[in-house]
C-alpha cells in the first residue's frame, strides 16, 4: 500500500469533467485507488464517489493505492491531479 497527499490545482475543483478524467485515469490500473478528504474516503474509480467529496481548488486530498500496480497508479494519479485533470 502506498499513499501521497496532493493539492487540487484546477480552479473549479473536482466537478463533473475533472472527476470523470480522474476516474478514467484510475480505471487504467488493477489496484484499488481511494482518496481521503475530510472524514470521507472516496473510490477514485467511481465518478459519484469522487463528486461526493466536494473537493475544491486548494484542498489537500490523500490518495492511497493498494495492489499489484500501486506504485505506477499513484504516480499517474498524482501527476494527473497536479496537471489540473485536463482543465
């Protein structure tokens, strides 16, 4: 299991389009990918779960990856968030 904190960069936070992009990136991997924000733990492979976190620009979330490709998944997810998730 590996984890890393990352700050949401895109100005509108994790609304539908970036949430979909995050899920699309997460679905490429076999491992379990979740993130924690406030008291919520969200499944990064579920758009509804990502949206329910209501993370905004500047919020810090912590991704956790667990499984056979966890290191690659964590690196890709963190890079995607830091690049603004296509926004």
